[in-house]
């Protein structure tokens, strides 16, 4: 039983019995007479061991939404969305609320993080129209839009169409000089901070930059990794100032230099860019060089690959042997629907082909501009981040659950082939990140790491 243990000298054996000595009670003692004694050194403090106290690797998967609009965005608040930033965070954290059409809505699973990304362009106009802001009414165009908007449903849609025509098609800011966005941005970043709960829920600030030259989608989502003490020192950068993505990178660089903060830009809906998003050229059409490639890799480390306006992992034309390549494709034209899609454009619009192109450019330039991570999001304009088909509340207020929402046009056009119905909208997805804990530092750091 006690092989290897001396009965007289109290020597200790290796392993399990290392701290046990066996003492003879008498010369004639039997095995049952032995006494087992624990040596005092057994109680010495052991070496501390806890893999959770000092771990340096992410071991949690967190889920959230990084492209999201409330009643503040002009293309939400002017066409029926009434839910606020506060409502959005309540829903994201799992509370039950009433939707924009008065229906109770609740997420099946609360989110771990949420970014508020209102449009940088015409920030404040929706609020100004609804509240009859004196600054808006002092402007002739603003007063006409206000009166038209408040004249009934037909007038409301006419006012919205005029805003879209001026702001996105013509590319000029009809609210320039009215200072409608001054306090609204500060209110947003303060609200975001109030819902940020380290360890339980992460709230992020951001905005959408909606450059759309000739209807080609070059939109980016800007995300900040900071609180209001830093984000309150900036203002969203509208594409009215410049449509070139490099100028947006200049803005991000300036923000980081001024505040010591962190920011990134995330391209989305390359499938509606008519071949521009991942083209091997700069915005002006000149060839991409190593400097451009390095800046793009620096400021755009991730790509929003799937959302309500279609999936853009790949396309049947590019992956003919992939039976899932036709999943949720929107491939009829650009964002405006004015220019149909040509087959040669597709290679510059989908993630798989862009990743392959990035490898080729990396060999040629020495820098891979398209070495990005991938995630999904909702792009909801209802302040309701639902992302499952059985709990889907649509992109806009008028596409919330109803008997006829599948017949509503999203992109009206003369050519029926360019028409997108709400039945073609995707319930979309969410972003998933690997993190050590649910904090702003960890979530944003995971995005930077792709």
C-alpha cells in the first residue's frame, strides 16, 4: 500500500503522497496501526494561478449593430420614423417598446453594442421641420419645405423628394448656413455616453458619409472609439464638402491628431457602386499607388458585407460553382437606379473578388489596400435593430409589418427591371467581435483588428 515510503524515517514519496509521512507505532505494529501525519510545510502558500485574471486574448463573442438611424436622419424622420436615440438604446438593450406604427416590438436577444450613425448630410433638418425651428423658417426654401411637409401626406412626400433631389442628386446642401446641426450632434454623443455601461453594454458614436456621385454608392460609416469628451470636439463631415473618400480620411486623420482619439471608416453597399467601390483606381480615375493603398488599409480595416440592401460576399457571375452565390443579391444598377449594372462592374463590388484583387495589388504596390475584415448590420431607419426574419420591422416606417408592405417600391424607376420592392429587402445581419470584455475599448479594438 505504501510502496516507496520508509516506516521509520518519515521520508516522503513523490506525487500524490509527497506531503504524507508514515510513522511506526511499535515494532510489532500491523498495517492498521500506522498513523498518517500531514507535514506543516503542506500549508505553505501555493503559486497563484488564474488564467482569467491575466489573460491577454479575446475569449467572448459580442453581437451588435454598427449602421443605424433614428428620427434624426432626414431619410427617416421625414418619412415617418418617430423613435429617438433613447428608444433605440432601450430596444437594443432588450426592452419592449412601441414601434413607429404603434406595434409592440422586442428583440429576441438583446444586443451587446450599438452605434448611432445618423447621416452627416442635412443633420438636423428632420428635427427642424417637425419642430418648426425658427432658423429653418427664416430661410425661404426652408419655410416652403416646412409648409409643404405639413400640408398632408402628398405634400410630405413631395417635400422629401425635393430634399433628396437637392441633397443627393444635385449634391448641394440646402441647409447651409442655418446651423441646424450644431446642438444635435452634441446631444447625440451625450446620449451615447449615457447608455454606455462598461462590462454590460457598449454604446458607440458615429455617422454616415453618403457620397453618391452620379448615383454610384460610395457611402462610408464613420465609427469613433471615444466618449463625448473627444467626439464633442468634432462635427460630422458631410460629402457636400468633398465627395472623394480621401478627403474623409483627411478628416479622420485630423480628428485623431486633434483629440488623441480613434476613428475608422467602413464602406458599405459596394453592390450599388457600379464598379467604383473596389476599383484599382483613385476617385479621379488615376491609378492606385502605394501611398493610397496604405491609407485605405489604415482607415478602412473592415467592410460592411451584408445589410438590408443586399448581400455582397459574391455573385453568381463571379462564383458560378457556389450554390449560395445568389443569396440576397441587389444587382440591377447603382443606388439611384438610373444606370443599369454591367457584368464587368461586378468584380469591383463583391468581397471575395475584392480580397483577391487586394492580393494582386499587394504584390504590385507592396501594400494590400483591401485586406479587410467583414461584418453585417441592419441599416435600419426605424430606430429598431431587428435582424431576424421572424421579427423583422423593415427599413422604414412604411415598411414595418403590415399586410401590403411587400408591394412598396424602394427604388421607383421607369424600367421595371430597376425596381426594388420591400420583398427584396434583407432582414440583414449583425456584427460579431471577439473581445475580452464588453467595453468600448475592447469592441472598437476588435474592429480595428478585423
